[in-house]
């Protein structure tokens, strides 16, 4: 039986090395260093946004600028600016000249390699027989890998300087001589590592012949983390974030009112992921759930707190709401057509295919006899493309779009008579109009579509009525 854990450190936490070292690696008052742990690290906060594109605003990074046109100078300028920024991060972390030089040489070599590859690809694609689109997935993966390689190499080196027997585990496949599956790459990398005496620091990006980003996009580090936990037979998976998995966003409801969840299940984690507030990507969670590996979400800056433990079988002792969550910037695309009556399955298939073609993320949907409304978490540019394609396909349909927000009450068991009425009343008392609402038979969530300006007041109103009325203490249910 294995007694090691696999632990992922998020980008914001990674940007504070001292906190990571003292609160996670060493732990409060822990000496000597506790081994039998594997760490999977994200890029420093904001770096992947600049390598690819901003996750929330869509502001272009190196990849997005390159994909717009290989002859455009913009991507080269963005890459040069990023090189300065990454070397600036190094300068803040490494105080002695030799270590700083080594750190800069490592990341600069990768950035220069990437620049040469993109330049050569650009020249190649000027020839009519080569299309840029055919290579963009590979370009995206190559650029994404640089962020995690940078942070993982730095962390391993810094820990070595602080007396920890850390080792850099490079899963990026940089200059690899052969392609292999994700599982093969992980198994090969860990084959000769003694977890009892070494502390592996692995890149959150792992190269595979299938390509992680084609399936998981920006959730690739969670899949790497999950597969390492499964393949090495971990007894627990841990995610370290800059905040607790709490009953609501403390910035909205107040730090004194938000409380850590403490215990929940993977079903709740899936609902959070659907709203873009993932504890873990659903497909990454699937592997942990299948192999009965519990997932713990901890706050980097509160190491003595047990955090929130997520398991397959947990159900709250008494029905309750565990978290109030939601998302702003949702676009409702409504397709109304009287010919839809009796043919709703045909319309639905075509609409879903169009949304998928433009990579729109569906948060929820409504259907009645002649109308289908999809609520998409995406940018306006994508919404306009989807709407235009739908209008072309359904020329006689009336297609409308509206920017809204969605708030949701979520819990492992919410089978409480009258809870839906109580929730709607809480919104009404705050003068918030409900545009649409959904409750599934699984009784794990209730969703309310509201005006975007009502988002913060709605979160506060629901949290006050459904969570704050109970005195939960340090957690809704204390994790073991």
C-alpha cells in the first residue's frame, strides 16, 4: 500500500515561493522535510495568459497573435516582452549571480527554441502546400509547456538551495526523440525516483502523442496531476490554492461570512466546474473517483486548516446548501421558430453542433415547444459567430442574445421541502428578478438566470438566507 500524496500548487500560490516553502513543503514547525510527496506545479500567475491568451478577457498572448498571421511582428514583440518578464521573476527569486544566470539560461533557451520554431513554421506556411491551421494545436502545446517548465525548474532549484532533496521532473517532452502516451511519459519519468528520499517537482504540462490541450485546454495541469496520482497509486491528491473552497466568494459576501466547505463529493465539484469555478476538471476528477483517491483542497496561506476533502461517497448528514456560486458574462442565445414544435430534437442537434464548432461552453439550457435557449460562458466575438451561423442555418428563426449572469445554490444533498421557494423569496426580497431557473432531480443544485448587474447582490442574498443563518464555525463539515 502506498502512503504518498500527489499535490498540485496553483499559479497564484507559486508566485509566492516563501509561502509555498514554509506552508506547504516544510510545513509549520515540521523538521526534517517530509518526503513521500509529489508536487505538480502550474506556471507563475498570469504567465500562461501571456503565452496563450487571457483566460477571462481573451486578450491575445503569443499564441493568439501568432495564429492571426505568421508575418505579423506582434507575436515576436509579445515573446520578447515575456522573456523580460520571466527573467524579472528569476531576479526576484535568485539572489546569487550564478543561480540567477542558470535560471535565465534555462528559460531563455526554451523561449529561443520556441521563437526559432515559430519563425521556421511561418516561413514554411508561406508556401501554398502548408496550412498554418494544421499546426496550431502543436504550437499551442509547445508554448503552454514553457510556463510550467520555468516554474518547476525554479522551484526545484530553490528547494535544493534550502536543503531539500528536490528533483525537477520535466514532462514537457522538450526535444524528446519519440512521442508517447501520457501514461507512458509519466511512468518513464517516475521509474527511478525514490519518493522516500526525493521530492519530485513535476511540470503541470505533460506532452503526449494525443495532445492534452485538444481535450482539456487550460485544464491540462489538472489532468497531469490526476494521472500522476492514479499511476503512482497515491493515497491522497491535494490541491493548494490561494483561498479555501468556501461557501461563497469572500470578496462578495465578506471574509467573516464565508466559511470553508470542509467535506463534499465529486458531484458538487462537477457543478462548480460547469460554472468555471473548478476545484478540478471533471475528466481529471473521474480518474481520482474511479480509483477511490480522495481530493483535498487546501489554502496555501492557512496551512493548519484541514481544508475541504472531496470523496465519491460523501453526503451531508442533513440536507443543506454547501456553496453559493455563479458566473458573470454569460450570454443567452435564444432560438425561436414555430417550425420547431414537433422537431425540437433536430433543432437541438444542429444548435449544439454549432456551439461546439465555435468552442462555446454551455452552462445551462432551456427548452420549450418552439424555443431553445443556451447559456454560454464565452466572449462576445464567439457569440456573434455562433449567432451568425445559426441565423444562416435557420433563416426563418428569430434569434436573440442577451448578456446575463447565473447564480447557483449547490450541495451534496438539497432535498429540503420548500428550499426552492425559500431561494426565490430571498432573491425577490432583494428586488432581483429571476429570468429563468433550473432544478434537477438529482437535488444537488439550483440555478437562477438573472440580470448581470444583479450578480453580486444575488450571491449575497442567497448566502445570507441559505448559509449564514447556520452557525457553521470553522467549516460546514470539518474535514478529517
